[in-house]
C-alpha cells in the first residue's frame, strides 16, 4: 500500500482501476455493517424492508440508466449497492417505502448515472437523493394519497416515536446521558442511532487507508471550536445528528472530495463552519447534508488552488497509495 505511482493532478474525478474500485467499495460496505446491524436490532423488519427496497432500487436504476445510455453495466463495482445502502441509512426506518425508492432513484439515476456514471458525479449521490427529497416535500401530500394503501406495517415499535437527540437539544429539552447517546439512542435516521458503530466502521476505513484523517478531523475540530465559542456543548453536537457519518463516510467520498492534502483540510474546515452555521444559526437539522453538498460544488476550485503545477502545466506526480482512495 506504500508503493508510489504516478497520478495526474487535475480536477475531479480521481478514480483508480476497476479492480481497486471494487475492493475499496467492498471495504466501505463492510465498514457500514456495524451501523446497519444496530439499525436492524432496534427497528427490526422496518429496517430490513426499507434497506432492501433501497438496494433493489439502486441496482435497477443503474441498469436502467446504463441501458438507456448504451453504457456497459458494472455490477462488480459495488457502487449501486453502496449508494442504496447509504440512502437507506440516511432515513428513519419508518419512512414510507416509496420515498426510499424516489430518493434512491434520484441518487443513482440523476446524481450519478445521468452525469456520466461512477467517477463523474459532482455531488455525493446519497446526500443528493436525501436533500432532493426534502426539496420535493410539498409534493408528498399528492403522492402519499396514491401510495398510502400500499404502505407496509410490521407492528408497533415504540422507539420510532422518540424525538431525535438533535431536535431535543434545539428545543432545550433534557438530553439523555452522553454515554447513552454514544452507545445507542434510537431516534432519527438509522445512521444516527449509534455513534460508536459509525466510529468502528470509520476505524476500519482508516486502517485500510481508504480515507484520509484530514477531512473528518478538520470537520470535527471546527465544529468543536465553533460550538464552544457559541456557548454550546460540543460533545452533544458530536454524537447527535449525521455529523459523524457525514465526516467519515460522506465528506471523504473519493470522487467528490479534494485530492490534495491542503485541499482536504480546507474542505473539512469549511464544511465544519457551514454545519455550525446551519445548526446554531438557522436550526436546520439537515445541516450536515447541505454543508457537504455545497462544498462538493467547490471541490474543483479548491483543487486548482491547492495543486502544484509547474509552469502552468498539469503534470504527473508520484502520490503514495496510502493517500489514495
């Protein structure tokens, strides 16, 4: 893994050969196993059903778009399955199944395949699907009138009715103990249940050298400093909402994050600033998703400003594989 290879330092996308991609995607899938199992433990068949719906939709959407655009199918790269799993984990387990279908279709079909496929997407596909669904919320009343009779019911689950810790913090309610929030507190999206499970997966990705520490550390450090300055409790901000998943899994996406070391730090700090602005200044619970998507847009600019180019020319430079994703 410490072998040096020549890479072209240029604007995104930065992508390796198909074999390396498949292995890396598989490792990310493995890293998501802890948080997925925790979600299934708490939400049972609701979680299993919703995850299955998103996975199947992701595969079918990729096949549909690749067929329409006359592009070769890539079933072995795990990208569709990974996007589908990410989309599922970004939602509560009680979300109507058709919302999962729509969000996954937007993530795989629009955010990824429509712009050229794996490696060409400007925005993180799963976050794009989640935020696009929020923006389409006014249409839900109309759509729900069609699909309500088809919603599934596996019996009552009390944990689904709990307020999310982030919402409790915003409303000034008494918060659960930090230890409980860190281990597991069912409320909100499935990926928000257990920060510990997310960190276990993140540790695996860091060990396998699929992600750099620079982006997540820059995000988290910025959030801690700014929440302290604003009079908040940074520990509660760290273990609530989608901050940890966004920092370690979403912001570090290979295609939509900067290639350079300096660029990674700038990218992470800016995301952290935006998250605090959204959370503290505007009380927007989806601040992590918005922040990452906004900075995805500026990645090519960050790379141009932080890449070394001799005499104004793009040049191949040796980059250790440890820094590649």
